C-alpha cells in the first residue's frame, strides 16, 4: 500500500447544526456530511456503469489498468427522480443558503470514473487546484463562496485515492506552482471518506487527490452549486427538468425552482439596491426567515395530520429514506394502507325525496359541517392529481398527475404503488379489454403500457391544437371512450370540445365550445349521462342513447353556488347517487339522482379536491384525488397532504369501470 505525506483530518468542531458547519467551513474551507448519500449509492452505481460502458462504445467487463477515464454528464436530466432527493435535500440546501444566501443555483452533476493505476504511480500527487472560474478574490478575510463542489464517494479505503486539502487556503493568495503543483504539501490534510460520505468544498480551497491503486474503478459524484447568476454548464430545458420546475413553481417552492432557472425577483433586488447598495443579503435574510417559518409550519401540520393515520410519502425528497429496490422504477415506492376511518353511514335514503328541478348546494355545507371525513392513503404530492379509475382485471387503481405527465398506480390489497412518465401532459387513462390503458394526452389518444410508459398513437385528434390539452374522460356502457379538451392558458378565451372514440377508433364530435370537461358518468340503467363543464358550476343530465351514443335534452340537476368550490370529477354508485369532487371546496358531496338533493358531505384535507372513483375488492371504498397546483406556500402549510390520495369507506358500492374494447 502506498504511503502518503499529510495529516489525517482532525475535526475541532463536530458539526451538528448549520451554524457549526458554517463555522467549520469558514475556518477550513470544507465540511463533511457523514453518510449523507449512503442510502442512494447502490442505486446510482449501476446507472453510472451502464453509461460508462456506453460512452466507451464497448462492453467494459473488466476493471483493470488501462481502461479509459470518463466524465459522465446529463444524468440528472435523464434520471431526475433518482438524483433530485440528494440534490434538493433540505439539510444540504439549508447549509448552502447559509453560505451563499438565497442565490443558490445548480450548475451541473458530473460523474468521474477513473481506472486504477499501479501502486507506485498512485503515489504521485495530482495537480493542486481551485475550482473553475468561481474564485472569490484574494483576501485574508473570509469571503462567501461563489460556488461549492459537493462530492459523494461510492467506495471507501485509501487505495481508491483520498481527497487532500490545504485547510484555510480559501483565504489569502496561497499558490502551489513552479514545480509544486504536483507535490505533497507540508500543511495538507487527507480527508478520509467512507462510501456515501459527502464533502462540501469552498470554490477557492486548494485541493487534489491521490491515485487509485485499488484494482477497481474509482467513482465519485460531483454536485456543483453556484450563485444563480453565474453561467451554467448544463441546460435544464428538457421535458423532465421542466416538469420539476413546474412542480416547484406550482407549490410555491422558490428554493427548488431557482436552482434550475433565474429568480427574477431576487436578481432585480440584487441589481437595484437603494442608493447603489446591493440589498441581496437583506433580501436573503427576509426570504430565509419566511421559508424556514413555512417549513416549520408545514412540519407541524404534517405531524398533526399523521396522528392516527399510517401514511407513506411516495414522493419524499429526503435522502435518508431508503431508495427503491434495484430494478424498480425510480419513482415507484411501497406504501402502507391507512385505517378504515369513518364507515360513511348516512341517514338520507335514496327513496322518495322532495322534488327539485335543480337543487342548490347550501353554501354552509363545507368541511366544517361535513358528515364524515376521508382518510389519507398516499401522500403522493401530485401537482395536479386527476382521473382515478379502477381496473378490476388487475386490481389496480390508476390516476394521473396531469401537467407532470405521470401515471400513478396503487394496489389496495397490498399497498404497492408505482408510477411511470409518459413525457407529455396527460388528462386521463382508462383500462383496455386487451390489457394496458388508453390515454388522452396533449398529442392525441394512445395505447399505453403502464409498466414502461411506451405509447402507440391511435388518434391524432387535436394534436394540431397546441393551445389545448385533454382533461377528464371515461368509457360509456357501450365501450366508447369519452374525453374533452380544455385551453392550456386558462386566462384565454379558447374553448374545448367533447369527443367520443368508437371501438373501431373513429372519433365523433359530441359537444362544441366546452370550457372545462370534468366529471362524467352514466346512470345504472344506462339511460342518462351526467356531465360537468366546471365553469357552468352545474351537473347536467342528458338523455343517452347507448346504440349510437347520442345525448339530448340537457337539464341542470345540481347547481353549485359561490363558496363551495366548483364541481370537478364525478362517479356514480350502484344506487344511482352522484359523488362529486369540489375543486377549491375541500370536499366530496353525494347527490340524489332524481331530485338533485344533497345527501352527504365528506371532508377532504386538501382544498383542491379533483375527482373520485370506487375501487377495491368490495367496491365500497371511494378513492379521492387532490392537487397542489398553484396553491400558495402558506396554504400548503395548512394542508400538507394536498396532492395525495384519500379514501372513504361508503355504505354503498361502486360499479367496475367500463373498459375500452380495443
């Protein structure tokens, strides 16, 4: 084993808080997060090796001397769900913001894979250096970094080549040159790192590494954070990262969004300070206090909501959580099923009721006066969860995250969950008789494999209308797939349409000039179609002809006044009652199919309640989807389970979803 000159790192500060880490970082120019990424390195390793072999253009089965060194880039864009948990971990961002203020941006993720060399060759010191163009200037005073390199090691042991640093060299004009750039230094320190340890380095710190003589490939990941206004080496305009940015914007998460795009408000304050003074630090302190207060409120609300409910967070961005098993989809996780909750018994019978041409929901029938409450099943944090549908053949409940382009799945009998990306906006999915799903996306109607996300387009309807996308949809008793379009820009005067897709794949125009197609379903006798155009604030009933699919004689069954939200998704149970989700109303309501009388109100702990469907072996559980879309941070702090999946045990049963014959 080679012998290296230099002292082992000896911490005089054992950092446990942000303030202690900041003290150590200011003094030495680096700090170590022990075991920070230990839970993720085994998930990362096969991805790194696969890309390493592809980059070399040949199958590198060995690991001996003579293999090529490689630097892998672009993996964050290709696998955002695999790397984001580490990249946006609150523990790390809290520390980086303490160092650089709220101007933290993300430059790049690079993976270095270095083959071994001989033991004698490994004794040579690599050139001492500082990182990139991010130097802060020459001064004996401490200057906050313009960039930090966050290194995670996938192996342990000195034979892989240890990091060496010159503590304090981030201050002053210390140089190592004129023959010394590749020599050991008397005041150097060796930083031993175990697999999963993460080292944060000041951009002005002099550092280098020892040679790898392990006989195996050496792998480490470099997460490079910079000030937001500095140029980035990588672009984040691809679909996967834009989904991440949209989701962050939608939930008001400024700190994550600004990692990948400029924060215009912050930069405006930076460059337009009062009397020529930069106000960045004052703005930082204000925003940091606000964001920390919001996180504390959200954490307190989560603890309160979790009391008595067994909820698994499927979209957690905590790096300490164990990653999915090897070979699983990076987004998929396993969830425990929540308790049964309220049985949902109601005193209202569906027998004779006072006649009403168009009943009006009472404004007071909000969650505070609800008859019962739904319980959480999965905290999926969907940006816009929509369209739950039960596939009786497989025992799977599917639903979509519309703008994120994700199809989620949940098995009530086992609690197993999964998700797959389709690469574009997706309004809804329905089961197919031959297996798989039929999906309405922004570019048309597709056969969709829910295991892989593979799509085969069967209709390009509205693919030539970029100003619209499809929203809700369902299969009618005769096997037609009904679906409607909506304007992408909800502030425009663009209107959508309602269509049906026949089993022979021909498309029929059913309604024109629709604002927002949402809930639809059919009566148990198949003679009435119920339909919601949300902005009309009504459930409309149509006479329905199963033979040809014609709808006629529209009449308002229920009208929803201001203050109760707007009607969104809907389902019909075997007794004929209508169950309607209230967007902006935090509830699901149940209605008499003949009179439109209100029968029951179910509170949902998420303001944006989007849709509902019966599912499960007994078909007596009502599953409810919700959203976080454009909700303010303060509002989300009060409803930490928004975007999750909920369940309510009813006193009736639903009907298996009709399947598309194709």
